[in-house]
């Protein structure tokens, strides 16, 4: 039961990027994971990936953050906020604590997402980024932050989108953001 309750911390773990931009009442990591899973449900067929596996991966991709918090690695900051390998180490240790059995389905899904070397993992990463962009649209609509403070989330996603489905959805979201359609 203790591990399950630790996992539930995601519901109260605030997404760091929004908090740093002064967004009042930013979403939780669990909110974000649900959004990514919904996008997987809606667009996995178009992307030609296994819908169930993608949804499961989306729901587990940030599970380690229940223990580590939402660590942002911003390579553009000087000096970098945290070395990416240190973040990876902390998250791996957190997953080992939350899901001790290395052959457990949750651990395998999380590891596959982190490895980013199969079609579902690449698709889920794109849906993860798209969810971030859609959330920026929502915050703009609420007037929670100035558009220029939210634009960086689109710039960050633009560099990393890999799939054609992800690119199509990202371009539509970015166009709506640019036009102020929220």
C-alpha cells in the first residue's frame, strides 16, 4: 500500500515549468500524464502504434516524479540546472523504489519510454510534448501568463517532435497559439 500511496503523490506534484512562469494553480504531473494518455487514445491509430501500450506508457512515463518531483533540465540555462545524467539517475532510483521488480510491467513501460527506441515511445514523447503545448494554449486563454512567457514551451517542443502525427498536431497547436485562438 505504501508504494501505491507514493505513486499517488503525482496528483499533488506541480509541474515545475508552469510554476516558474508564474502560472497560478499550475497543473499536476498526474494531470499532464492523463492529458498525454488521452492524446494517445485519440491519435495512436493515425500514428500506427499500439494504442493500449502507448496509453500505458503515457500514464507511467513520469511516475518517478512522484518521488523526485518534476525536475526540469534546461540545457539553455547557464549553468545548466541539472546534468541530464543526474536526473536520469535520480529517476531510475525512484522507479527502483516504486517498482522494485525489474520485470514488472510498469518498470518495463517506463524503461521503454526512457530508451525512446521504439515507435510507441517516440509517439508518446510527441504526445507528451503536445500536451505541454495544449496546456500553454489553455493558460493563454485563462490569461494565466503572457504569451511571450508561454512561447518557449512551443520552441522546446518544436526541437523534439519526431512523428508525422505529432508534427501535424503540433503545427495546428502552434498556429492556434500564434493567432490567439484559445
